[in-house]
């Protein structure tokens, strides 16, 4: 009797497997990616497979041949989830062209955010090369709470509606030295809620640029975030461990989800300890994460508070360590004082290679570019962050294995974001049912080509980039007149 049952079960399994193959063989997919090394960091899949795309989603991952209207031969290439950049400032198609050549399929402005989010999201509809989104800009919310800035707000709203999100730099500095009173606190918090309702992915708290913000003000914002479970994206107050500890303390006390941006440039030589603090908080159950970029220099506006009196001592550099983005020149005391009166940007050569190497290999640290707005000589991270991780730290230096590196660029940011932006659950993965955001690259040639000396250049080795089931990069070349990028909204959108 037992043998008969076993035989029946075996027959049933064989029939089921045969029917599955038959069903699989009868489907004609929109696109089939054939014979690539498919890597999914969540399931640890790392093998040669065929991937079928149907209705803009991954519909099949199989060792068996698949039929497709379009077949892409990925032999010798890696088929990865599209890279997710949680930290960009370049938000137009001019910057997105560099981003997609770097394998990015989703680029989010979370450190600073964008004012007038409703208008900004509308301005990008059906025009974006890759997926886009932003957090609620806390600096904008406090501008709104101060009546004297109403004219500046009107001008800013017009700029945003006209598709110029870079005008938002006004919110970085215009109220930097103003402290709010109790009524203004309340109004600011209401303004933040309104921007979250417009689609904001959490709250950007760039306190490092706003010294006038009191500890109480920041704590109240964290309290709001804790009550709503809205992630705080924090540029901490100073480039030191004490500021990191303050951010973690506020998050722990208020139960606010916290993401500390570019931990390499806010901890410098103490990067390992800074990351260890984040890891300990995670192990104790707190929703605290961090990211870094793989370069030894930072970049920011020369007009910002970061360069107020005493900046050399705070950061540990001097004039000759500053590179003027407009010309590539290194600064002197005289040129610094001249350019300080402008709205230009500088590159800060302030980190050592061993600090970057130490941080990038630590568990749980995701990659974020901090890429800036377009300028020919701007920071190379604007164009080369992800290819640099793959080319330098995986292939050349062998500090990371490929599966781990891809996880830092896809799964980790997706998981960090999916609680505050639920649609991210379908990104950062090569799995049946996931969005067809896919990056296909040559692991033997991928490398960044942008440099501090020669400026922006497209990364090499990215063969194909697919966004929401549509190729936007084919054989390393842009597909013209295709705009598959979709908005990423926070969970509070009404």
C-alpha cells in the first residue's frame, strides 16, 4: 500500500512538473533576458538563468528556454536589480542620463527633499528617465512658518512648478540662523504634515546646514516622525561622533525611524565607530540605517553655514583642500572669500582612502551617491558611484563579493524605504512579481570614468538598464524618447 501511494505521488509530481513546463513554454513574454548571471541579494540567487518580463514585471526566472517578443542575450553579463540611490540632488533628465549610465533605476532626493512636493511631482510626470521621489523638506517647512519669507516662497513655488527643483537650495540657507518660537514650532510641524500628504518620503532634517535650529526644535520633529512612523533622513549637526550620537538618541527616545546620510563625511576617521553605533542600535531593534559614497571628497555650496568661522578646525582641512567646481581650481584665502559671496559649489578633499575602505565593507551600510546638480567639473560621484563600487571595490581591490555589493545598492535601500514608501517592496529584487527595474552589466569591464580633474563622464560596462519593463539603455546607448520613470510616493500621500 505504501509503495502504491509513493508511486501515485511520484506520478502526480511528474505530471505537475510537466504541466508547469508546458505552461511556461506556451507563454510569450514581452522581453526575455537570456543566459545572464542572475543575482538576487534577498534570496541569494546567483546562477545562470533566463528572465521573462511581462506587463512591466518579472514574470518568470527559469533554467528552461523562454519565448519572448524580444530576446536579450546576456551571456557573460550580470543581471541585477536596478540600483536604488537614496541620496541624489540632481533631479532633472540631464543628471538622470548620467545616473542610468551608472545603473541607477530609482534616484531619490531624501537628504534635503524638495519644497512644494505636489507641484514638483506633477512637473516630472511622464518626463523622467528613471524613477524619482523626494522627502518633505524641513527647511522649507520652517521657511513657511516665518512670515517674512513669503515673497521668496512665491518665487520658489514658481521655480518648482517650472521644473527647476535645484532652486530649493534657498531653503538650505535662508533661515539658517533663525530660531523658532512655540507658535512657529506648531506651524512648522503642520507644514511638514502637509508635505507628507503631498507624497513626501519621510522628513529631510539637514541640521548641519541650519545651526539656528535648537535642540528642542529638532526633537519635536523627531517626535512627529515617531508618532507618524515617518523616516527622518538626517545630515547631522556637525562632522563628529557626538552629532551622530545625538541623532541616534533622538530617534531612540521618540521611536522615530532614522537614516543617517553619508556617514563617511560626518564621521571621517571615526567611521568604523560611527557605523558600529548604528549596527548596535539595529541589533537592539531600532529602525536606524546609514549609507556612504565611495569617494574621498565631499561637495557642497560654498555659501552654506558649513563654512562659517572655524570651519578649518571642525573639518580638519584648509583652503588648498577646496576645489572650485566651476573651474577645477584649488582655492586660496583670497579666492575663498571672493567665491563665498556666490551661490557656487566646492569639492572638499577631506577623507582618506582607508576610511572609505573600512566603511564600505561593514555590514548593513548601503550606497548613496550624494550626486549633485549638473556641472562639467562637478564631483564624480554624480556619475560614477555605483560603477566605482563594482569596478574598484569588487573587481580590483576584492574588498566585497559581488552579491554583497549588489545588496548594498539594491536590497538594503529597498528594505529601508518600503515601510515609508510601500511600492519599494517591489524594487531591489530579481524575483517573480517584482517590478522590472533591471541593470545588466559586464563585471569584467564596469568602472567609473568621471574624475576630480576631468569632470563628468559616463561610467563604462553598463550594457542594459530597464525601468518598469522598458529599456532606457541598450548596448550602452540611451534609448531616445522613452520616459519610463515613475513617481515614488510616501505612504502618507492623500
